[in-house]
């Protein structure tokens, strides 16, 4: 594995290897000294063309815990705001000797372009590209589900588990990545959204079951995990995707009543940041079976695993 | 000389002798913590713990035996394909102020032990660290020595020493093999 760009086509054994490595990384984070010397001398560049708090901080923490040097680059306040292109920015980073570039970009496919263009020689990790993919988020979601719901998680997939992904699927790269990854790991995935917030062609994917209201989905299945997506209003320009926020909450919001219809051991997930009161009620977000805060902690371990697997091995393997 | 160097009875005798040496050197087993380096150091550490119990029945083998994975502390990570990370299990008794005995199968260049010493310092502060190995095959690259050695086996660099243990390989044996190419040594 040289880059981590998408979960589509990620082999099951590779995915499980990342999750197993993440479990070992998580264990090291309970030690007295949490820093490991593993990536000493490597440079990781966080290249963020789009706002992000948790993903950037999470990658930064992961790289630092492995002793890599971290250079943060955000489009705001840089030459990008003067009109510099992705290519020129990438060439600059290459000249600085980046061993890995963690890239978040508003354009779908930006990470792929960076990895295949030859502009940078290091590994490229996709930290979210447009509405396309966000592989480390899906991996941390899978890790969280596995940790909670699989009895002996080491080496295991998510076979037989049923996961609901609810909300703004159209704009969600989290949903994009989870759809592939969770299915690869053996889980059954149901997608719940208004037709206006579903990407074209999703009903043609046989591995995904589509529901148009949350109640319908809750009637049909006993879900082991329910993943609420953020309504991405910043991407909803120029068109109305639902009549009103109140109606969206009524049809797709997770509240106490709907939470009570979930099986007892089911976990509630959200990639954050949350719109409390819109897609998830405060009651659900703060419920004992909500793992939303834990997802953030697991994110560091999963990103440590990804950085380790991409950067630690011999360079001749490229 | 190639072929089987140690058989099951030899390995068993070596472990018993090392256990006695540990007790003698440290005036008892009271403060001893055993840390096995995966893969094969771990079963050896467990056997050594059992041997200590035979000598001192008060030795709490479960609370004083752990596993120390050193993958992330290796100095040759970038020269080899990516390695899977093993499990580190701290003994429930902890390692602070204890006499930690590192246990490994083959003692070769000393680089594994160098990495293990770094790993230990991230986990706590033992009073002393000692090293027990089943086989010392020489060719040290660092100024590190073993405190307890099951068997010294002089080797050439091209030879391979394979330690096979019941728990991992289904049999107990130490086998010396002629290497296919120069410099391919097992158990660095």
C-alpha cells in the first residue's frame, strides 16, 4: 500500500490489517509515555484546502505521537489565496521533502490527482475530497463498530452486523467511504435519506439497501449501529433539498423516541461536527450508547496505523 | 556444523538452569518481572516463569510475566517490508522498580535488545534490566551482553539459527542451517 485514497477497492485483508494495527496503536496510547520513535525523521504535511478541526488535529496528533515532523498548511493565509494552483503548491511541498501528504480538498478527486500526477513522491492520504471519499473516517468508524460489537475483534471483520447510514448521503464523503468499507468488511449497510439527498445511481448498488424515511428503516431492521450524517448546508447552494429543517428533523432526525426503537446494544455514531437539534437530538448525542466522542479518540489510533503502514516500510517497495 | 543443536530435553534443562541463575543472582524471585519479546520470547518467558514457581512457589507467574513488542522501536523499519505490530502486555505487577528480565530466543546483533530497552523506558522505570536468551549466536553489532544464556552456538553470519517451540511451531528444537546467501541471519 502506497497511498490511502479511497475505500472502494480496498481489500478486506488490508482493511483488517489497518484495524488490527490501530488496536495496537490505541494500546500504546495508554502508556506512561505515549510517543513512539517509529517515524522519526519522516515529514508529514497536512495540506488543508478546506476547513477542518478534528481531522487535521487528529492527523497532527497521530503523526506527532509517531515522532514524525508535521508541517501544517492551510489554504487560508497561504499563497493559495493568491491564486496558486494545487500543482504549484504540491511542487513546493515536494521540494520541502514531504514523506507523506495528508490532503483535504473541496474538489472530489483532488487526492487521486495528487497521488497519480507525479507532483509529489511521498504517500498521499486522502483526508476528504469534496463529496467523494474520506477513508480514514470510515476506517475509524469500522474500528469503533468492531470494538463495541465484535466479541474478539483482533483479525475479525464486521460480518453479520447491520449498519444504518442516515441523512445527507449526497454530500457525504463519510457515507461514500463507509458504504464500500463496511460492505467489504461483511456488514450489511442500509442507507436512509430523502431522494433529493441521495447520489445518482446509489439504488443500483446491490450491496446497499435504500430507505426513504428513518421510521421505515427502523421498522425493517434491528440495527447494530446507526450513523447520523451532518446536513451539509454549506454545500447546499442554489437548490432546495428539503422543505424545512423542521420537516427534516421530523423525518430523519434521531430523537429519544427513535432511539428507543434501537436494540439495546446498538451504538449511535456521528462523524461530527453535529447539528444538534437538526439531524440528532441532544438526548441522542449524549446518550450512554453514543460513541461520538470515542470516535474522535479512535481516529488518532486509526491514523497512526495508516501512517505507520504507509511510511514505516522499506522504500524499495514502492 | 548444521542440524539440530538442542532437542526438547536440552531446552527444558537450559530453562531450568536459567531460572536457578536468576534466583541466585537476585537473591530470590520476589522482585522479578519477565518480559518476553514476541514471537518466541513470549512462550520462553512463560516457561521461565513456571520454572521460577517450581523453585519459589510464592512467585506469582501470571502477575509477573508480560509481552514486549518492539516493532515500533526497530532501527531497520525503513529497510524492510512493513511489519505487523505485535501485542504488548504489561505484567499486572507493573515494571516500576522491578528487576525486569527480558527474554528472547536468539541473541544475535543486539539490535532487538537495543529496541527493547527503548521500549521499556517508555513503559516505566525498572530498577534493573537483565537479559535471558535461549541461544547466543554471536556477531554483536552493539555493546550489549546477555546475563543468562541457554547455549552459546558459534555460527558464521551466513548460517541461520531457527528456534522452534512447542507453543508456536509444534516441537521443541534449535536447528542450525546453512544460509542460502551471505548475511541472511534470523533473529537479529
